[in-house]
C-alpha cells in the first residue's frame, strides 16, 4: 500500500456472474492541523480534515493562508510531523501570528467534501486577500475547454482509483504548472496553493485554475486569496461561488468540456475565437 492508495479484495458482479478480484482505493485519513510558536509551550488545534496522505505540509500551509491566518511564507518557521503521529502536523509560526477567534472558530471537524461547513458564523466564512486580482488579459475559450482533458491525463492516482478530486494550475498558454489530488476538493486546492506559498510563487497572476469537480464558494474564495484570475470547473458552480467570483473580478466557467462550456462571470475577458 502506498500513502495515496491501497488494494483490497472485491467481488466483481455482472449479470449473474461474480468474480473474485482486487481494487485500488484512494486512502482517506484524518489530519489534525495545529498551530505552534517557538517561544510558547502551548499549541492551538485549528482543524481536523479528512485527506489523502501526502503533501501534508503544503496542505497545512495552504489552509493557514486561505483562512487568512498567515499572508507570507516567512511567517512559517517549521513543520512538526513524526512517524509516531503521521496524522497530526504542527505548523510553527512567528510569535506575532495570532489568528482572530472569529477566523478560526469551527465545529472543529472538517469532512473531505466541505472545508467551510464547520464555521460557527457566516462572518467567519469570508477571508480578505492581501492581493488584488489582475484580470486584464483576455483568455481563449478554446484553450479553457482543452484544459480539463490535460488535467485528467496528469491525474495518475485518479486513473487507478477513480476516487480523487484534482486542482490543476496552468499558464495562460495552457502549460501545466502544478497539480494536486486529494479525496477532498478543498484539500487538493489547499495543497496546490500551499505549495505555491512555500515556493514563494504567490500571487498567481495570469494563471488558470482547473477544478475536476464543481466550483463551490470555498474553492472560489481560496482561488481569490491566491489572486487566481480564471477558474474553470468540470462541474457546476454554486450561486454564491458566482457571486464571489463576480465581486472579485474573476472569470468563472463551469460545465467545461472540449466542445462547450458556460461562462458565468468575466464574459468580456473570454475570447470566443473558434465560434464554439
């Protein structure tokens, strides 16, 4: 078993015939994210999220950034994660990093399908980015429509399990920059943004984000925190996702296929150069 997938015995049933076989499943395990300080003995429990193991440091960093708890990679001093407690990670930060209670109040548990549903108030849902989204460059409709297939071709774990969401970051010319997979769609995006944060690549101006599933409010908010100007999803966006994308001047596309797509916001930035 790898940290991403495991093989289990199954019965394959078709019509009146059953056959013993094996199947690969995506691994799902909890991760406790904690905040710590070098000069203080205490730690703060921030969240428990159901995730696919791997890239845990990037996941934690992305979570802290997209929640508005930190705004720069230099705020992070180190990560503590041991083989004895692989499902727990402590992010050691500078002493001045003190999250506001309203930003981190949760019912504590976060499922693999929802990252903000544990928030204890509506006011705590929105986080303010330190970046301004720059969206002055037109983007080709045919280019956007081609990207989900490019994303799928690079989803190596999905090919064997069929059970992971993916977030893919592309250049304005369609080159894949970074891809992350996870059982949780919000985790996949936190891993992607967190890695960009640690690599000091933020803000992500002039990039295109492709989501393998639907575009929820929380995913659009995470994208806006990283100043991603164009988001396209294979599935549908929610009404609040469209509202937030419009508010932030983002291009948001949904139901993206090779031959068609819907453009929900930023229509003036999308060039329909192939009359599709």
